[in-house]
C-alpha cells in the first residue's frame, strides 16, 4: 500500500502547482511523509478505477401512513 489517504487539488497552471507545493512543504510535520504526483488533465481523464463487488441499491423507505 503506497498511501493511507489520497487528496487531489486541481491547479490551472504549473505556477499554481508550485505555489501549492511550497505550501505543503511549509506545513508538513517533522515525521510526515507526502508524495506529490503532478499529471495533466488528459492523464487524469484516462484514470481507470476498478471497484470490487458492486453494492446493491437499497429499496427506498416507503412512506408511512398516519392514522388518527
């Protein structure tokens, strides 16, 4: 397992990306570990997600009839 948590941040330009990288470097804890991977919009669009067993949607809860 390479990661515990994955966060994503869209940056419209390389300059914007560099600003965010500097920000991360300022706030990383002494024993912290951060991996930053920059990809293009096209590469992001080609991401393939593979999921395990699909969950079956539950039936909607029927509305209750109130009797007085």
